[in-house]
C-alpha cells in the first residue's frame, strides 16, 4: 500500500443518506501493469446491476457474484436495500472497483475523489490535465504480426513499437523533447515524414493518453474497445514490436466494422498508428447498447435529466423531410411525387445536379428545396463556379491576409466555403441536421482541379483523406449534401467527365418535360394573368430543334414583362439574342422565325361569331 496517496471516496447513485464508498490506490501492479485499488470494508454497493452489465462487463459481474457467494458482499443491516462490503477487497484498477460497487460502467480515475473533491487522476504524475479522451491504436499488422490477438486482448495491453528509441523516456515528455530524441535516434533509419509521424504518435501515447481514456483497435474486421488503466512502461522487447506498453481493460466483445456508424468509420479510416477519436467518443460509448440500456446507465450515474445523454444524442438519425403538397404548390411543381423523387435521389447519393437550358429555374429550385430539406437558410451555402475557380477558392489554400495589428500582409491558410460548411455540419449537436452546398454553374470550372482529392470523398463518404495544404485528415460529414446546377446551352462547358457522372445523380429541367413545361402556365394562373405568354413560349420552343437551346419560362416570370411593352422588350433584348447566337452563321432570319409577330400568327385564332349571333346581339 502507498502512503503517498490519500483515501478516495465514491458517491453511489441515488445514495442520499448512504455513506460514500472508500478505497486507496496501491503501489502494487497487476500482471498487465494496471495500478491496483483496495476497497475498504464498510463500503456500500448497489443491490442490482444494469441489464447490459453481464454482456459488456462479465469480469466485474463474476467478481461481484464471487464476493456475494463468499459472504463478503452482503445485504446491509444499516442501509435497507443496499449491499455492504464486510472485508477489504483488492481490485485490478480504480474503474474495476467502482464498477463492482455500482454495477454499471464507471471511470474510476474521475469518480474516485478525495474528501475535498479532487479526482484520483490529479495524483498521477506525468499525466495531462483535462477531460478523458478516446484513441485508436493500430496493432493488427505490426511488422507482419497481429499483436491485438496475440498480446493485447489476452494480456490486457496496448503497445507502440519504438525499437530505436532510447531507454528512460519519461511519461509526460513534451513534443519538443521527443522531436529531439527521434531526430537523434532515428537519424539514418527514417525519412523526414516518418520522423514527424513518429513524434506525433509517441507524444500521444506517452503524454496525452492517461488512465481512464478509451482506447480502440481493429483486428479481423472487428473493433475492440477498452479503458486505459495505468501508466506507460518501456521495455526492451526482443522483437521490437511492443517497446512502449500501457495496461488496458478490454470489453469482452468486439463490434463488426461494417456495422459501425459512418462517422466512426470515417475516423477509423485515418492511416496512422495512433489517432485521436474524441470527436466520436459518444458514438463509441453507445456501441452495443440499446436506447433503453443507455437510459438505464444514465440513471445509474445520476445525469441531469434536462441534459441529453451524449450517446443517445450522437445516435439521433439524420433525416430529410418528405416534400409536402404545400411545397409543391409554392414551387409550382406539377406533382409532389416529383419533389419526393428528387429528395430520394439526394438521400441515396447525397450529390445531385439539376441540368437544363437557361431560364428553367435550376438555381431557384435548388435553393428552395435545400432550405426546406435543411430546415432553413442557415444550413445552406451557395457558391458559383467560373473558369478561374480553383481548389484554393473552394476548399482551402494560402491566401494573402493583413494582420490587424502590424498591418503586414502574409499568406495564411484560409478555409473555403466547402471546408467551412463541412466544419459546421460536423460540429457536435449538428450531425443530425442536413446541410446543403449549392454549386451554381458547376460545369463552368475545371472540376478535377477544383475538387482535387475531394472527388474520392464524394463517392466514399465513410473514408477520410489527407488534405493537400493543412495536412489534416478530412472526411465529408454524412449530413452534407451537394446540389449543383448545370447549363446545357453552352456547348463549350456542357460535357462533364465520367467521374462527375458517377458521383452525382442528374435531374433534367427542360421546357419539353414537367415540371418545367407547364410552369409558366401555372404561374400565370396564380398571378391571374392572361395565358398568351405561355402559348407564345410553347410555340417558340416547338420551332427550336435542339432541346438544349429551348427557352425556359423564368424569362417571362418577372413583373417587368407585364408592364406596358414589357413582353416585347423581353423578347427583343433577352430571348432573340440567345437564338441569334445559336444560329450564328446559318443565315436564318431570327425575327421572321422567332419574332413575336410570327409566333402570334401561328397561334390558333379565336372563332369569329356567326352573323345570326351578331344580329341577335
């Protein structure tokens, strides 16, 4: 037993009027290096365990049942409905001791506290302050061996290979100290990039990880989850595969990788030996537990009922609302089912392009639909592509910025609209809310140049990539949707590459088909205006052979068109110039073929009243 640590106390759930459990941290370590913990006689314990305790904490349950069978954990005479320890009991770690008493998951490094309220973790040397974190450490292929199955799970460990690192490296070493050691010890055996990665991994394993942290690893297509239960130990491993070790209490079961939530798969796809998973810790905490079990666990730890359980909050499913008849009426779409089909395409592919000739309402429809599906304009961002648009404009790059204090201009890494929206969508509390990026005129830019490595992420949403400029590992959030608009009238930009076609669903908005063909007629009826403009537009498009150059209705859906002379002005200054460009060099008389006078003559004339009707009138 150590005299250097005070006695620690644990408050049991709903334990008003019940004394706190008591225990001390021992110098003695278990076989895997965990610090043992001694529970004092007289400590109370809950009389029941949470329903999922047997499934995920079978070791703790078995020890609890053994103590009851031995008469060491008995119904208390002093506290009705509680159990009581009648003898000191040694446990493998502070968390094991807390879980044994509570019958539910517990982080003993945080919940065992001194009488003054200081957590046990504050008394550990070389440990970073702050909340506990979650980590991925890879061990399934360490120079050809699967250490997860061979050592980590059976022996209760997690290790990191550091074959050339000198002995005596202290827990809690700074990154600068480790950088110097790596530079000296790996001078001729590792590249610059390998040394940089090794410094980051060593710093995380030696200095940032601490007892109570969650640790994950992957082996045989399954994810295994455990809790770090002690300090770092450096050994002279004969095979040089496990020089740095930490003790871990692993859960009994692994989880099939293909069944993991997408956002967790994204983080697990990062190709480093040590990866921080704190952003998805709530997802990890909920693995293997039903909503009812999570609620029972929350009750066991006496959470504030007004605060949502993190694991349940992380489990909230992303939803795209079904378009309504009211939305169809507002957008003047002929059928609600058409909007539902567009919504379903977005749900399935997450990327969609609305394409068609000018004036077919592509951008307007994209914005309105995104605002409806996203719940408001706050979740919608619009950008417009053009020939000089680049990756640095779209995602991230170094841009000149002025320092507000020194007034000096320097190039600084700046996020573009996609990075900003992705960061917003992936923020905790936003992950179940749809966010939309509208890319107007998507085919006017060099798409391969603009998207860069993001092309891969559009197709593989459960993966991550290393970014070109920042070097961050990045994944597109599952709740980020992209809607592009594409003008098919400009032949120089009408074609898109096969990679684009494969990643986006394409929906046509054409004057020859609904919802565009009857849009002007429905708008005129809603505005209580004469139907002649719709008839003229229909006659005009009937004379245009190429469907990509037919005229969309939005040219005639503006107030100026219906002022005195407005229709003639719009026809002369907006519609006919488009057709002149289309027929450039063909020698066609545009006015004679497409002018208002010619089109009006082609419309069916109203029948004249016969003579008898005129006489009677």
